[in-house]
């Protein structure tokens, strides 16, 4: 989407005072971005969105779906930082959640992921918080994707289908097949049969198709450290961005994230990433048309 000369001049004016990126806030569901110390920034993002109580009710079964499918430590930036997820889990419990499950279908062997990605160590001692890496077929159920153009069915984690509140926690990283891996792409870890997305379909269309089905209540994108080359598993160049983006619009959040850095050496606009464009065309969310600052948490 092209910006008008007036919008560009407005953005340049704001940029003189601090970094800015385009985004659009829906009524009642703003998209916010903050930069600062990691844990304080996560809390500030949730607070600015209306607090965790806006998304979690007393007695809720909460599922958090981070990207934790690689057997690498958090500093390698191939997985969402477990400390970000820990803050969200505690906030969910404080809001009245009955339980919090932290789930992913890992790319690497589950035993190796559990040993290296830091989730068991960081979250393992929290009461009513359970970290699970699910691969066995009994943990998945087939669903129909009514609006899917290529992806018509998918085997989705049962706890995701059964929960009261679903929270998506992707990490910002490059990807060889999808260009980038942010909130839309992160849902591939929620399904059993994702290989067919690569082998039998256009990957970007499959990602967009699934986005028409899945409905998280909250998205928190971890751009503390971004794997800007060599994704999704690395090793590659890691850029410290110290940024957390939150909201409810997958498309808007990914549109902001794609402009945080160059990905595999390319400066991308939202329209340059087919699955972002296709998801917007399907009505999943809105590609940004306005500008807001990335605020700094003191």
C-alpha cells in the first residue's frame, strides 16, 4: 500500500523524536509496540492493550503457543524467549486463569528441544503452568477450514481447540521458504500435518488459509532479538531490537515486524510477503495505513 506525501512527511516529523513504524489500530483492539528492557516491555504492551483481564477471565483454560520448536538456547533467537512467555503466564494466572498450557509441535526432536530451549527451566516451577511439546497424533483433531483456498483441512492440537483463551507468541525471524516467520507463520507449530503445506500447496496460501480459521485472543510478538538471516533454525545474524509488539490483528502486527530490520539482506514491505498480503485480502486483518511511534519503556 502506498503512503501519501502527507503521511510520509508526518512520519518523518515523528521520526525526528524517535523510531516509528506504520500500523493501524482497530477500534477496541489497538496494535502497540514498545522498546526497552524485556520484561518491563512485555508488561507495558499488555497494559497498553487494556490489561490481561481484557483477554483472560476467571476460570479460563489458557493456551500459549510460542515458537519453541528448535533445540537451541534463547540467545540464538530461533525461538521465542521463555522469559517473555513466563511473564504472560503469570499475568494470565493473576487474571484468574485456571491453568496455562505452553504448547508447540517442534521441528527438532522434542527431547532435544526440552533440554536446550530453556522453557522447562524458566517455566517448570510455576504452579498451574504446563510446558508440552506435542507430536503424537492422539493430541490432534482434524478440523475443516471453511474459507481455505488450498488448505481445506488441518489436524490441530486438541488443547487449542478446547481452550478458553489462546495467546500467540511468535519470535521475529527470517525464513527461507516464507521470507519471514512472525505471528501468521507461527501457527504451523499448532498443526500435525504441516509438511503438506510445503510439499502439496503454495506455502504462503496455506499460511493465509489457516489464519482464516485460528482466532487467538492476544498476540505478543517477541522481537527482543531477531534472527535476520539463517532462519528459521539458524545459525544466522542476530540483531538486538529490544522490541515487543502486541495486539489482536495478525496482519497489522506482521506488517509492523517486517519493517523492523532487513531479512536475509532484503528490506521488505508487507506487500512483499505473500502470506501477509493474502491474509489481508482474506479479511484476516489490515495492512497498516497510519503511523505510530515505537515507544520507549523507561
